[in-house]
């Protein structure tokens, strides 16, 4: 999948999310940590942490405290008077985890000797004991780790984990990887339904401030008052944007937001004594993850048809609402639809659902076309999720992290997800381990809204819609536009139909997507929501010059298709079928293509100014999907190591 053109890999009722919010960013951070430290560095860090923990445990035992476990690594649990310990620890600005008659202490690589001495001092005061010396010796044997748990086999043996030990080496290695990625610092990324807008530096800056980045999510409330204020103000802003009354910032992705929103609806029906209400009507034009989220919450999905123009088939919707009236939980609808149109029947749809006792869940994937102009409450919805990693500027390319808070009307507020509280009890219906999800990245959306203000976010929506309609106007004479409204307009995105070219030139959507790489652009969302198409969403972040460059590229590609159609270019050996063209291929001594190297690599003059070279040429996506190859060692090697 990593080398495929398609950004979305969604199968109805089987999707949980897509690559947008796969948390790959966090995985990369962990990977780079391992690359820099390597196996020896990681072992040194682990040994130092374990020795500090062992030293602390022995010091507390010497003071007369019982350490519950004989074996431990970085965390110990101590039997103590919780009230007394908490009193002295709080006075020293130290936080522990307090249970029933026990105190749990966790150390890590940031813990130093002074921290250990401070902890011992707290327990000494609580015990009314004189402060005793603590001996530190990093050459001590680890008594806290049992023999069976000591690793003897090698790990991280790949050269990448044993080559980069200086900052210069790491910087160059990471830059080498970065050069393989086409990102927003190269060109626009017009992924429809993904809203790949600018992530402004000013919005990102607070993430590095230690007051926000170096705080545990379960610290006492008095130590996180700034966080609480920011979260409350952001919740208020999101309620104002949606027209709703309450907000939960807990869900960590759009898909988790869908899940949380449906749980809220389910809990509402249960509270009203209607457990039988478990059917959700989902138009086929809704966002791709909707059916899967409904299935995960135990709902039954009933799909509603679409008309030829992409609108929801209201006759089918009415018939199914009546058919399932007694068991209707609600509907999931995307507005504007994933087909890129504002449907005039949306208020009627919401009224029908309410008439039959259901609730309306509005998917917020396309909120970038609503903010400041309309709202979920205005159309009659009851709950919606917001992709902060789309509409509200949190980066999400390459794997997140995502945030999908949900906003609801007042009657659903009591049924929002609970959370795990600081005393360890489980709140009702928690969907994430922390109350505010990935709290630090909320700062980005908070800054985005504060800097733009009410007029600014509205203007952003207007520009997003204007940009999409401008691009559609430039392209409609060259390509068929699949769906528009009764005025011939789109919302913030539109679908270009590439299916006719399969018959006329043997060209498919994937060929166009691959060829766009030679022009310096990431492909739009391909074959979603309609197979054989591309869906373009420019967002408000792009200026007219960049929109024109992208349109010029697609128009030039249309000319290349025309050359195949009229026989000027070979049907099997042409720039589209051979795309993308790598630097290695273009610079090779051998060149057997019936077109020039310049046509391959520099098809338009602007490409020369900022050429992006794809690292990998064409791969067979279908073959790769069906013939998985594991790059890990065979099981036999692990058996040999164990022996």
C-alpha cells in the first residue's frame, strides 16, 4: 500500500479509517528514536532507568516501606499512607499515582539522581524519619529483573539502526527520507475529502512550548488550568461553528468521532427505553467510513440510493425511513455530499428522520465548505464530528495525528463519551484514554480559529468554494465533471470522470495519477467515491497561480491522451503508461521510449523551476495487494535464536 497511488482504501462496512489518521507520524518518531540510539543506546537508557528504579526501591525499603513487587523495571508500587504522601509530594510539586493504600511511582530516561533524592525525601518526611544518604552506582547488577526476562539475543541489527550516531548524520538521513516525499512544501495536494490545507508555522509553534508539551494528561486539575481554559474555549468555538450546545474533544480521529457520535445516539435511545432502534440509513454518497463505524457500534446499515446527478434519492430515503420506522436509530449523512454538491433536500431529509424517531448524524469531513456559511444545526442535524486535522488546520498527511471531536444538541449532551478520571475510575463510554484526546494538537486548531476570527473562518470557506469552482470551470471543457448542482456549481470539491478514456485510449485513472507525479503534483483522491475518477479539493490555502499550474498539468495530460486517441502516440508505450519517470530512468544511457526525455521529465516549462523526482517507478498495485511479501525474517530464525 505504501507505494500505491490511491490515498483511500475503503471498503463499505469494513473500514475503520484511512491512511490520513493512521498515526504514522508517531510511529516515525519512535522509529527515529531507535535509529539514533541504536541497540546499545537503548540498552544503556533502559539499564540506567532500571537501576535508578532499583536504587529508589532499596532506599524506600530502608525507610521501612514495603515495595510490593520483587521484580520490576521502571515502576514500583509502595504500601503507604496515601493521604500523608500526597500532602508532602504536592508540597514538592511531585505527582504520584495514588491507589487504595498504595502509591505507584514510574521513572523514565528523563529522571535524574536529584529526582530520586526528592522522592526519597518525600517518603522520609511522611515516615517522620531522618533523611538518609542514597548510594548511586550504575555498575550495580540489576536484581529487579528476573533471569528469564533478560534478553540475550541481538536486536535492531539492520544497518540503519547502527549507522547514524551524530546529529549531522541523523539530519542528513532524515532529509534523504524527506526528499522522497511530495508534500505541501513542494506543491498543492488536492486530495478530495481530505482538505490538505496549510498548517501555518504560527499555529504549530505552541506544540514545542514545554508548558504544553511536557505535562501528563492526568496531572491534578490545578496544574493544567491553562490547558483546561484552551480546551473549553475551543469547545465553545466549535459549538459556535456547528450551532450545537455541547462538545467532546475526546475522539482521536474522524473515524473515532463517527464511532463516538453513534454511541451517543445509541445511548440516547437506550435512555429513552428504545433499545430496538438500531437501524442506520446511510446514503451511498456519504463518507466511506460511515458504514463501518455504524457496524462497530452494533447498528444495522441500510444503504440509500443516489440519483444519476449524485443527489440522494429522496423517494428511496422516505420509503426506507417508513419501512424501518419502529427500529430507526438515525441516519448518517455527509453535507456537502462526498460527490461535492450541496443537496437542496438536506433539511427535508433531517425532518423525515425526526418524524420517524431517529437522530441525524452529520459527517463533518466536508465542513470546510460550511464554516461561517451554514451549520449542522441549521440543516437540522443532531450530532456531528469535526475533522480538526482537515477543516481546522492540524496536519494529517502521512499519518496524523488526527482529532475528531463531536458536537451535539442539548438533548444529547448527557450521552457524550465519559473519560478515565485521575483517580483511575472508568468514566461512562470512554472512547479514548485521555479526556481531551491528543490534547497538545488542539493548540493548532485553537490558534487557527483565534487568529482568523469569525470573519476569517467564513472567508476561508468562501475561498475554498471559489477555488474549487474556478478549477472546475477551467477543466470542464477538457474533462467530464461527474456531479454538479442545478446551477452547474460544486461545493469545495468536484469529481473528474476519467472512465471514458479507458475505451478511447486504454488510459485509466491510475495512469493519470501517476503522470501527475511527473508534473510535480500529488494525485487527487483516486477512485473514491466513484471508481475510475479523481476528486479534486484545492482548499483555501492555494493561490491562483498554483491552481493554474495544476489545471495546466491536467490539460496537458488531456492532450497526451488525445495523442493516443488519434494514433499519434502508441497505446501501450506512452508517457502515461510509463509514468512516473524516475531520475535514474531519465538519466540512464539507455532510452528506448518513443518520446523524448524532456517530455518524460519536464512536460511543462514550470516543472524546471522545482522538479520533484519520484523515487519509485510504476508498480503493479493489484499484484502487490494479492501477493503479500513479508520483509521480516522467517519464523525459523527466531526459533534458532531461542534455542
